[in-house]
């Protein structure tokens, strides 16, 4: 049986990530007032792909050998 504390922390991390994405979407809307929702979505996608790392370290892709 999984540790419910671990599960709750993971759910909270996901909620925080979703909140951060929503905040960035609002920020992009303020910066680019005349753009469509599709253009804002494209900017958000680009930010998610190309944003700086949160912490230093070696980047790994997560795949197994």
C-alpha cells in the first residue's frame, strides 16, 4: 500500500505546477494583449519547452537503458 503522505505531496506538486502554468498564461496575456488564444497557447508551449532549468544539474531524459 503506497504511503498516503507521498501521494498527497505528489498531488500538491501537480497542483502547484498547474497553478504556475496558469500564472504564466495570464502573464503572456498581459504582455501580448492583442494576440489570440491560439497565439498565447503557442507562446506558452514554447515557454514550457524552452524555459530555463529550475536547478543546476545534469539533464536526463528519464528513459531506462
